C-alpha cells in the first residue's frame, strides 16, 4: 500500500492557522442555522506550507480535525462542513487539490467515537428529550443527570462530558458517519483516515468501516490510534491497516534520556524480530517522536545533540515515519503548559540543520525498500550504541547510532567492507570495524 512507502506530515489546522479556541457560531438546532458570515478562510494558510512539506520529503499529510466543532476539533458539531474558524469546504478542497497536484496524499482525522455537545442531534435530545428522533444515537439515561445539569445522564468519553459518546450499534449513526466519509472522498478526494481513539471503537463498527472504505477507493488507508496493549486488536485484515506505535514513541526518548538503548531495541525485537512470537512482523506501524497530544521531542530530550539521532532511529526502524509540524526545526513545547502550547500558529515554516537532516532521512526512506519493508535484526547493542539491520530481498541497510559523545568502534560481521551513507551520500569503509563518531547516526547501504 502507498502508505508503507510514505513519509507523513501532521498538521493540527486549528492551531497552525491561528483559529480562536472557541467556535463563535454557538449551538444550533440544525446545520442550516449556522451563521455563514462568521466563517474565516484560515485553512488556506496551509497552501504556504506545501512547498515546505514537499522540500521536507513528505508525501502524505495527516490533518487533525478540520470539521465544525465546539473547541479543539475532537468535539464535532457537523461532519459535513469545514469548521467556520478555518473556512469553507471550497477552501479545503483547494488545499487538498494543491497537495494532490504535488503527489501528496491526504488523510483526515475520523472522530467517530464521540461528538461535541454542539452536535445538533444531541442538542435536539436536550430540547425534546423522549420525543427526539435522535435519543438512541447516544447512551442516554433520562432518569439521571449530567455534570452540565441537563436533567439527563449520557455517557462521555472516559468521563469527559464535553465529548458525547455515540451509539455505534445504531444503524442511523453508522449511516450518518458513512455518508460523511463518502462525502469526504467525493468532495476532497481524501486517501485515508486516522481513527481517533480507535481502541474505544466498537469492533463490528470498525469491520464495517473497513469494508465500506475498501469499496469507496482503492488502497484507502486506515490507521488507528491505540495507546497500549496488543495493536492487533484493531490492526488486522478486517479493521485498520496500521496503528500508532506508542510503545516505541516512549522507548525512543526514554532510551536517549537514560542512555540505555536496550529499551528501544527490546521493543523493536518484541514487535518486529525474527522469532515466531514477535507481534507485528510484516506490519508497518505509525512511527513518531511527538504529536499534538504530547510534549515536543525537543523539550523532552535532555541532550539536544540527540535530536538528530532520535529522528535517525525513528526513520531507520520498521514503521511509517510521521513528522509533527514545527518539530522538524526543533520547536519546543511542554504538555504541562496545556494542549494549546503544543498546537501553535506559525506564520511560515523554518529551515535549519535539523530540517536538512530530516529531509535527507525522508529521501532515504522513500528510496529504500529495506527501510520501507525490511525485516529487523539487532547486530550490535550497548547502552549507548546500537547497530541494526533492515533487509528486504536484495535490499539491505544498516542503521548505526552512537549516543555517546566519544567515538566508538564496532566490530561485527558486516558482510561487506564499504557502504554509502544514505543520509550524507558519503562512502563509509568498515572493513576493519565501523568507526562511529560521537553523537552520530548513519543509515548505511552496503556494497
């Protein structure tokens, strides 16, 4: 599938485009009541980032929520209209068309577990109660009460009652969501969905969504958000093609901060090693060092000299790399300062030494079948150094990391004496052992 050979770029549009946190439209009884004069055309700012995305070597964009919502995007009001703080459907169609013309795929956030309190069907239930035709769209108890003193109780996502859980066993709800997805494909020609809190979604709904999307568009990509446990519960031939690799997200920065690369290599062997019990061999999980929900990696790493190395390791390991906007030039933000700090507006992209490095990694990723599909084998491992092999047929690369400030010489069966570093293009001779300068990362193609 195309996603296996891609490098993703994540944009949080409400943040990047400088939208206000609160939707100015207010709750409405029907989408037709929305005051269209309040719409802003901020989403068009993404057009200014397209040359940057292309230069960075990314050939797929994942957009966090773009549809009408109460505040942060994950509390949807209307699945059919672009958020008024971002613009119009026509605006977003221009953005998607411009991306597609550059050969860049478009993946949207599918927020199907819950909606916002401003979702007009829920507002109808609050007003009409038992008489609402939508009362079975949600998990309602009219004998209870909510934290909003609605005079009825409803299930919220993980106790968050601004996020109203949908009844994904209700055929009308399923039809409403499927019609929206069909509209996104028809109107914006999207290429896939990232399913928010996929671990919460009804498994029968997931199966039906996969079947429905398979019939909408060839190679339509579904990646599910899952924070822990066995990813195969949502990533399999009947549900999602891929899942977010939170285990390795944690292992990546923890390994560098503790100077213990055994941690990340242990996870990679557990997930992708050659043993029969390895969990995800042959699967490509979504690999990341940060995203819109966690602190920026430049704020997490204790040693900034490790910043290039963590990206080298992330690109080199099995998986589909994804870059969160702004992190490619080392933007810092801490989760403790709140989600808005993680999702800022930028007038224009920046470019520096780190961005150059990531662009080189993207080029290597897209040119190497070994990086895209190769098996994983650990060759050298110490607390501060690791070398592992990725091999797919006749294509083979070695990924070498030295997290220490001092030079390290690794002796191992390299099966070749020379290699080309896919990051720098330089020739590396390791017939007498591989010399790894301090704070170095290499992706070597032996010959």
